[in-house]
C-alpha cells in the first residue's frame, strides 16, 4: 500500500525570533570579549536564537519549536542541563554535524535557555477561525507559564487579554509565538481573545485552580517522563485485514473531524506532536470511543462522528500503529538525520519535512517510480515496507542547492524490531 499526502501547513508553524535583538546575536557570533558581560537574560535570548538557527536547521527542527520533543525526532529537552547537551553533541549520531557548527559559548547559551524553559510550564493552544483549541486550560496557582499560540490562518492575528496584564501579541500567519506569564496565587479565571479574527466572541480561558496539575520543573531533577511517547508493550494482536477505503476515509476524518481534525491536537501523524493530545498511533476503537466521551477538550466531537466514522478512524489508527513513523527534515539538500536503520520487513510511514522556503522534488526507490514534490515549509509522507533482506536505499533531492546529499535507509538485522500496535 502506498499513498502520499500533503499535510496542512498550519501544523508546521515556526516560532518567531522577534524577541532576539540582532545586535546581540552578532556580538555572540563574533565571540568578542564583550561576551563575558552578558546577563542571564541576554544569555537566554542568545540561546533561543542559537536553538532556532544553529547550522541552518536549529535544534528546534528536531527537538520541537519549544524543545518539547514534538517533532518526533529528538526528545523533550526543556530543563536539560549543559552536561547532557555536551554529551549529546559528542555522542548522538543524528547530532554529529553540530560538533563543527557550535561554539562553546553557544552551548552555554542554549543551557541557559533550556534552564529557563524548564522553569516554565508549556501551555499550547491553536487559534483557528477565531476559536481556540483547546479553549480552556487549567493552571496551578503561582505557576509561571509559556503560553504558545499557533496561528493556523495565513494572516497575522493579534491576541490580547483584559485581565492578564500582558501586552497584546501579534502572531504572523501560520506561525506560533508566545507570552510568558506568572499565574497569581489566588484561584480565578483569566481570558484571552483574538482581536482581529473574523469571529471575535471566542476566548481562551485560563483557570487558576488548585485542582490543576503542578508544574514539575525538569531542571530540579528527574526527566519529564510524561512528555515521552508511551512505552510500547509487546502484546501483538492478530493483524486485521485492513480495508483500504476505510483507512482512507479514516485519514480524512482524522484531518477534518469537527473542523479541526484530531490532527490539531494529536499531531499530523497521531504522534502527539502538537503537545496538546498524546501519542495515538495504533489506539483501539474502544479507546477512541472512551476518549470522545470522557476527555473534556474532545467533548465538542461527541455526536459529530457517526458510529461508522469512528470505525473508520479506528481503521486508520490501526494502520498507523502498524507502521513505524520515521521522520527526516531537509534543509538546503541536507537530511537530518541522514541515515536511518530499519529491521528487515518493517513497514514504515516516512515523513519528509522540507524546511526550505522553496518547494523541492525528492526521488528514490522508497518513494516509488514518480518523484514527490513537497511544498515550502511543508511535509510529505509515503508508506513503504523494508524488504526481508539486508540492503540500503537512498533518497535524494533533485532540485536543492546541495544536490549530492542523500538520506540513506539501511535495512539491517542490527536495527531494533518494530512492534506493530503494541498494547495500545
Ligand atoms: C537532526 C536532528 C537533531 C538536531 C538538529 C539536534 N538534535 Fe539533539 N537529539 C536528536 C536525537 C534523535 C536525540 C535522541 C537520541 C537517542 O535518544 O538516542 C537527541 C538527543 C539530545 C539530547 C539528549 C536528551 C536526553 O534526555 O538525554 C540533548 C540534550 C540534545 N539532543 C540537545 C540538542 C541541542 C542543544 C541541539 C542544538 C544545538 C540539538 N540537540 C540538535 C536529534 C537532534
Ligand atoms: C482539542 C484537542 C483534541 C482533539 C481535537 C482531539 N483530541 Fe483526543 N485527546 C486530547 C487530549 C488533551 C487527550 C488526553 C486527555 C488526558 O490524558 O486526560 C486526548 C486523548 C485521546 C485518546 C486517549 C488516549 C489514551 O491514552 O487513552 C484518544 C484515543 C484520542 N484522544 C483520540 C482522538 C481522536 C480519534 C480525535 C479525532 C476524532 C481526537 N482525539 C481529537 C485532545 C484532543
């Protein structure tokens, strides 16, 4: 089975750099003695800039725009310390190229930025047609939050609050930006709304309540386990002969149900990549039904999907669960990661995210006989099954500036075995 699709652009919003004065950045790149005088705040700002831009790709392309691990390539990184960052640059294959591209000073700046991120609770919402998805969030009293607004519209949208005491924020079209806000100690409700959307009467409500979960700062110790994809349990259910049409219809519903699709919260590939809803690949029909009935932010979907449509979504989820998700990012013809190992016989869903400002054409045996074109800052996906024997396959970009770079898919018994729909 082979299909390709183009994922809606809004899911790939990228944070703006408005907070970073260019002058500062220039000082750092030059690495002058002036650097020593940098305050913590300046270190954080410089770190944010390095995080987004280093080696053209930025840590963000693999670790998520807010270091929340939402791209499915690198893990959650908020609150991770300098030692771990150095160890990662020195030992992780996908990050090897950074050794030559990052200065010691920049590592310290990223560490300052990561520490700052770790102290902030990340809260995300998607603004779509004047609505907020989700439209309510709960925050524990006294928590410092980073409120990220993803703007799904192609036009800039402005957001303001009458009671939060924050300056209005304009988010460029199809990008994201954020407020940092200290929630007060007393329990009360705050609201934020869009000031120039077509529909203006909708609001995001931020409820300060002791029944909210407390923010756990990873800087204070252990790893933020909750942010990781659930561990796969090895109970494999017998394969269901998938009805291709049900899968296709399910995929359509996944992208469009209730106008926003499950994708708006669970990520374009159900990998939990938006940071609102969790990893969902391979989840069963009964889990889907229970979630629609019980999860407060999903309640708007109740009654919107017929019994048959829920079954279709479940078929699509089953298909997703049967395919290992493999992601790569391309910038200027280079692939990150540039090498992927697969166990023989593994069915994969390969996602190629094009970070360039131009569309590009990709080809290679894995993509079938016809090359695929992926739009600027968009992603394309294709399904493929690795052969039963060892070998390697390459994918290249035919019209990128650096044409020689390739993605190599190595089929080897050394790679870990994939467990389809494991225990979900
Ligand atoms: C091309 C993709 C890619 C880029 C770019 C990248 N990383 Fe990574 N990073 C990864 C992957 C993949 C892992 C996880 C590897 C593993 O678990 O085996 C990782 C792991 C890490 C870890 C270890 C996390 C832990 O909990 O142990 C840290 C820290 C880290 N990266 C920091 C960074 C920083 C800082 C940058 C930018 C300077 C960066 N990474 C850029 C892909 C990337
Ligand atoms: C507005 C955001 C949003 C949308 C849209 C949404 N979900 Fe969810 N979903 C969530 C959140 C948040 C959770 C986690 C709730 C929790 O853990 O308490 C969740 C949980 C789930 C779970 C349960 C996961 C588990 O661990 O048991 C399933 C299954 C699920 N969603 C499926 C779907 C499907 C299918 C759709 C589309 C028809 C959808 N969701 C649309 C936000 C959303």
